[in-house]
């Protein structure tokens, strides 16, 4: 049973800032590894996938644990290395929910990059305590002062430089920690910290000498833990310069927790993978209690409970592997504060919680959803089934892949963040599943929003309704960003709860394809009518499906009602828009503005800055790649682009449509024909 405090620490950065190299250095300093691995040589501890070693990039988050020496015996650190490439931002998103603190890595050569800004904005919004490490002081072109200015200007002004630099740009580069003896350091600390601490300010005004270095360091730890200020360290992950100071800062300034291993079990699932035999393995952060093999754990999902112990959606813990001392080892139990791989949790998914039900559990989205889609096909037609099974496994590990299977065209579409992700999926299918696949050209994912209010109803046994169910639905617009809300306008006791659940489930599934084939969002769907045929049996007490309502009746009629109501309400198709920022040389502005206009962008008024211009605006997501390709030519290689999803806006001109993958409830005759054919194939309308 562990007694040390624990810290879940994330290492985050823009690609090539040296994040994985810093992870290696921290593991080496903690005595976990005897030799520091190389990203270029594919020998790092956390980049274990063959594809990661080949490409020299992190694709999947990885966990490694060690004990950090310190007061009262030290701290158990669960260090999580995350991808830096924006195409794998979903992997970062899943990690954020389990972090107690983070180290954001910035290159002293390249400086603040687009992904750096996205990560820092998210860390600050979630109030995750964050230290900043300026890496690569040993590289030619390194400039700590310039990087600090960029951090203060483009990330946050609330920074505290903790070190100076010597011999930058050489292998002898060193980081020099500031101490109480350094002129001006305490004064800078007092100035920054007193802005948020009235008592400290009052004491400092009364008598500067009364606010000593120890008090300032305590205030720094307090404000860092509250994510109000961000200490900045610097050095080189390759040479080790400055990493001792960073490690000391992690121990002193980031807030460790002392969870209770005797409390009721609680934990969260942030990663899934498959074992060698195809078994499902959940990565669980245990926040309270102790999980033991043979335990039966309830699983909770945002929006409702999946199942109590022993029911579908939960399971019996069959094996546990605990991360400890740089590796993971099989154990009979895992106490609070640890991260473990757990077998046997049934159909558990990423984002689920296990054990005690969390109050108001809602799965949060920290980054934008994928805005691209592509169709993937097996080169060998006979491998279509194997391809779907393989993609389904990948979707377990990355739910935002969001498979769409079109049975009519025998096609599978996946959602993407970018072209690199497409290449990784292709390579993974080849390496892990032996499947050769091709991709169609990437297209943009749109959404639909209701314009007005629409209502429809189908009555049991009337007007050609072949289903033993009465369902009435009203569709109304809702505020932007609110998603889909389902509510009852009828008494809950009017019919068995399972039928209401079948309607809600079908409503949410049906809204994945609106009038134009796109996902419908930002709406409220109210059930206005309900009715069913009670269970009936023949004289010999045999249940008669033809006389009694089943869940299949409600699942069959709901799409007809919902699409009829949606057609009455009307929808508009919206396209994803990116907010961009361009740093341009002064003489490139004249050529850039017409180019942006041709790409459908809406730039704002340029701002003169540092001898050039800073230009912000909005651009359709579909044209960002074109802008990236044209930028070097338009700016002689001097332009810098940042771009991230910002909002959806109505499409102008021709409305894009996406082919439907369902039985098309908009065509009543065809829909009923297809549904009845499918049901007859299953031997009736069974529930």
C-alpha cells in the first residue's frame, strides 16, 4: 500500500521541441534507465511503437512511473509523454483529464510554435499547473531572452524566469538558477506575485526586508499550483544542462496529491489498447481506493451509467499491471495514486469512470473535433470484413476516428485531423493487421443546425405505420455549442422505460445524418407522443411478437418521425472555420491579402509589429492546406502561420451533401421496404 504523495505529470510540446528527449533525461536522472535513448535512432523508452521509431515522432501517449526524491521520502510521479504533432491532438486530449501538472517544452531555436499556443491556451483554461522548459540551449541559434519575450507575448505574460543562460549555442551551454543572492530576482518575484496576493503586497509595501526569499518561494509554489503563474526553466535535454533545476522545480512547485487507498474505489480510463491475444486493456488512473484482481467494478459513462457490477458494460478485474520504477509489472492490486493497465472491464471505453459514481460526470472536449473525413478501402475486396474489424479496434484506441460504414456502397469512412494521421492509419493497418489499404481524397466534415421548429407523429396501427409504437417528436434549435438534448414531454410512466430508452438512443443515432447527410447538432428533441401495445400471449402463454410492442418497433419508427420533424424545421449546413494568425514581412502584405481573398478567408486589419505585420482572420478549414502550401512562395519563406478550428459558419452557394449510409428515412417507401426486409431476415420484429 503506497504512502507517498503522487503526481500525474504530462510532458507537452509542439513537434520537434525535444519533448521525448526531455522525458528520457528525466527518467535517467531518476535512475529509471541507465542510458539515454535517442529519438533519431528510435531507442527512446516511451516511443515504443515501430512506427514511432521509424518516424521519430510520438503517436501514442505513454506512461512511465518513478519516485522523485524530496521531502518526506519523495513523490511517486506518473510521467505521461504525449504526441506533439497536431494530427494526434486527440491523444493529448485524453491525457489532460488525469494530469495534476504539466511541463510545456519550447525550443530556444524555433521558439513558440502554433501547437505550443494551442496547448498553453488549453492548459490555462483547464487551470492545470504548468512549468515551461526552454529546451535546446546547446543548439546553434538558441536565444533564451528572445524565447522568453515570445513566451510572454504569445503564451502568457504571467511567467517567472527561474534561470539565466551561459554559452548558448554551444555544447557547453549551461543554465544558471537564480537564487536569493541574484540581484533583482526577489524583486521580480515580489512584483509578479504581489499582483495576486494582497497580503503579500501589503507586507512588501510596509517593509521589503520582511518579505524574505523563503516567503516568496512559498507564494510562488502556491500561485503555480493555482495555475496563476508559470515558472520558466531552461537547458538542454540532450546534454542535461538545466534539468536538475527543472526536477527540483517539479518537486517544489507542482502540487502532488495524497490519495486515500482505503476509500471507495474511483478511477478514470484515458487510454485503451489490445493485448497480444486481442483482449481489451484499459489504462486507469486510480484516484481513490484500491483495485484488486477479481473485483467487480461498476462503470459510468458521461450521460448515464453503463452497468452495475456483473452487468453489461462492467466486468470482473482479471489482471492488473502497475506502472512502477520505469516499467509495468503484474500485481494483485493497484492503490490510489497509481496508473495501471487493467484487464477484464468488459466494454469499457475511453472517458469512462470506474468505481464510485462521480458527481455530474460529463466527458469534456478540450480541443476541436476532427474536421476531415476520408473513405478507406481494402485493396483486396475479400478483406473488407477484416478491414472493418481492424478499424473498429483502432477506433477503440481513438474514438474520434468515428467509423461510418455504408452498407449500400460497402465503404468505410474515418474522421481525421490531417494527412499525417491518414499515413499513420495506413501504416498501422499494414504493420499490425497485414492489410493493404487505399484512401480517397480527404473531404471536409460539415454539420447541420435546425432553422426552425418541426413536429411529427406516427400512431400505432394508423396511417400505414407498420410498427407497434406511437412516437411523436418535436425538433427545435438550441444555442450554439449545446449539442443534442433529448427530453420527455410525456409521462415517464406512460410505457416501459426500455421503450423511452430505445427512442432516445435512436434519436441520437439518427441525428448523425440530417437532411443533407451531415451530423445534426445544437437542437432540442422533445418526445410529444408515446404509446405501445402491451405484452400479449396466446392461450398456451406463448409471447406473440406480432401483437406486442418491442424495442425494435420504437427503433424502427423513430427515424421516420424524427426526419419528418426535421424536414419541417429545415436545416442549414455549416462548414468548419479556422482562426488564423500570420506573421509576415512588411513587403509580403500586398501579395498575401489577394491570396487570402481567393481562398475565401476574411482577414482583419493588419497590425504592424517588429518590422512586419501580424494578420489575423478566419478561413474555411478546407482551404488551410492550400494556404500552408502557398505561404513559402508568397513570403519568401519568412511567413509563419498559426491555425486552429474556431467555429462553424453557414455555407454560402451550393450546399454540399454527403451520401447517406442508412436506409434513408426521408424516403418513406424505400425505408419501410428496407427495414421490413432486414427484420424478416432476423425472423420478425424482435426486441
